[in-house]
C-alpha cells in the first residue's frame, strides 16, 4: 500500500491485489481484458484455475477444477475461449489433450483427450493426433470441437499461429549490465552489492527505474543458504526511493521476470501468491 503514499497525487488511477490459496504458477492475459491463472498447491499436488478482470481485479470465477487437475495447464486464449492442456503422462512433459472453456464462466465447451493443440487464432483451431499409428492434422470447430477437416499433410494447415503470448503488449525487465551508465549508478545506490546474488533486472518507465534483485539471506534457514527478493522503484530525476517491496524471502534461487507491464498496468507477484496490479 506504500506506493499510494509516495507517488505524486493523481499518478495512480487503480490498484488491486488478488490472493491465491496456493502458488500462482502462471497467468495469461486475454485480448478482452481478463486474466486467467493457475493456483497450485505444491504439497497437495492440486490445481485450480481463476479468472480476474484486468482493470479492477474483480474475481469473475475461481477454484475451478478440470480433468487431470495437477497434470494440466493453461495452453492459450483465443477470443472468449480458454484452452487447457493435459500431458501425455506424468513423466513426459509433452502436452496432450484439449479442454476448451468459456473464459467468462469457466464452463467446459468441449474436450478431446486424444489431440494436441497446435494453433488457435480467430476461431480457427488446428490440432494433431495419432490414429492407427499415423500422424493426422485436423481443423476443429471452435465452439463444438467437431473435426471439420483432416489431413496427413501438415502443409495443408500452413497458416498456423504461435500459441505464445503477444509480446507487443508486454514490457519485461532486462538485465542490468554491471556499471551500465547512469541507470546502473542510480540502481546500485539502492542495492547492497556485497550481498547481491545474480543479476539486477530493470525497466525504465517515464521518469522512474523499476528493478528487481536478490540478496543473500543473512539468516540461515534450516542450515541452508537462501535468498531474499526485493522490488524497488526509484525516481530518475532526484534518485529518491519511491517504493520498496520484499517480494519473497527464503527462496533457493533467482527467478527472472518477477515484474512486468501489460499495456499500461504494472504487475508483480508477492510471496508467490499475491498478484498485484498498479497503474503508475
């Protein structure tokens, strides 16, 4: 909550937090303003999904469970449809199976356990599967999952779109090169370099430097070395610290991309379970 006090009046127009019951494993943003996330309980090996309004943080639905539960994950979003995948087997990381969900309700629209999703773009769904030992590619109806066309020739579906995120709407931090210009000088004034572990990651946004780094935890945890993860925002103009947050304590190793921008909203995850959105 400190950022509300330190930033200039009127600079923040919205802020919200969402707390998962377990660990926020992954989040994915849709084109129509919702966030889908995985909420995993690592001890119980259980998984539920949640859906939030991106601007307000309002929970549209949460704690939805689907087939295979832990052994599933978010694949992609196309329009109002969320796609979840399973795995070929617990000891094989290859994705297999498609569950199509209505993004606003979490309701299952259709599923096909034998196919693997290759592409989902503007209602054109392409998948692959094996029938009698032969690899088959097929186009499916996005609303029903009915196979509309199939072929053994992948080139028949040559306009496949990547299932990855549209990085044009994201700004991820970059690694600070040691001694890098004025940015490095400002950042290192606010970092204990003697205890620094790994690299500093930063984003320059307007007149601010946002950065994330790890320091050695001086208190041993169960006779093992651990790290504390810090996130800070500093004014470039006067080099003053605007905001400071401890994101994680007692972690074993640094994890990249602890914060990022999606469009104009800043996001970070605290204690592995609290998703926070801030408009700077």
